C-alpha cells in the first residue's frame, strides 16, 4: 500500500473535529489549515462540521493567520457511511482533531460501540493526550481492529507515549513520530508498539532534522521486528532517498485486521 506521498491509510473518518494546541508539534499543525479551508467550503455540511473550529488570528503568536477556537464538533455520519463499505479499509479516524480532547470524551462510548461492530476496517486513532486513553477505555475489552495511537515529537514525549500505551495490554498500539523534531532513541523504553511512523516536518519553513536520526529509528524498529513507516526524509545534500525500502506496514495491501 506504499504511495509516493507517504500516505499509509485509505480514507479519513472525521467524527471528532477540532482541537487546541498541545506541544511544539502543533506549531505548524496541518489540520488547522484543512479545517479553515473546509469551513469556507460551499458545502453546508462541511461548514457545520468545520466552521466553528478555526478563527482568524493576527496576533503574531501563531505561524498562520488562523488558529483553533477551542470548539469541537461531533458528527457520526462519516462512521455510519463507512459501515456500509464492505471492502476493508485502513481508516484515519478523527485526524482533524483529537478524539481524546476533553470536549470529545463524553461521546467516546457511543463511537466505540459502533466501531466494535464495523469489523471490516482497521481504525487508526491518534492523540496527544494519552493520559485520557486510560480513563476513556477503562472497562473495555480490546477491539481487535481499533489501533490506539499517540503522537510524539521528541524523547520526552515518546517516553510518555510508551508509559501510557504500556498500560493498555491487549490493544493494538502505535506511535507517530511525525514530525520528529529532535533525535529519539526508542530503546530507552522497553515498550514496543505494534506499528511506528516516523518522518521529518514538511512544507515551507519546516524545522530541520538530520536524516540519519530518522533512519536510526527505522533501524531500531527493524531490530525489534516492529513495522516502521518512514513518511518523509529531507534530501541530504542533493541525495534523494528511495523511501519504498523504508516503509513497512502491519496492513498488507488489500487486507485488514493484521
């Protein structure tokens, strides 16, 4: 399922939308730009879903001229639509926000009930608030096709992600080190996720990192037999990496629930 743009999922499912900045990885948040664009879309459905999430901000405190309002929206319709799709998909679940945001947690039980019966797809979740995973999933048996993911960007946040994910035995877990802003040694923790994504920041003004540091994470994952997907490596003095050799996924093309 490798693609030149590095995408390792098949489709988005924007049920929980909206967020607030939570750490340096949020300084150049891609989701804010999408939410701003969708909020001005001609589609009334997109306006309702994304319009309240982002506002104009010319304070100079943020890189772009818009930022999260702190509001969130909840819309089950993308999940219900996905339930009718028979072919298995790898689903980026609620990536236009954080499903563990304090305003989203009240609806988690509803969503887990529905995901539990949509067994044909694998759902990839992501949060920068791993402490909320423990409370939200207390009393739940692991759902085999729900992958609990945490975003990290440096050694401290990686160790913190491992700390909380290690307290969720039986669940599929994964960590997104994207963007990786400083070197990370994954062997500092005994915890081994089921999948790891790593990559440098992209776009104009991207913060730089030595490509060797990204490749080190990939090498450590291979040593531990952890599938590792390198999403982006910056060119190294004109050398362009062939990333197809650095992209391993637990989701075989055309198969799910790996």
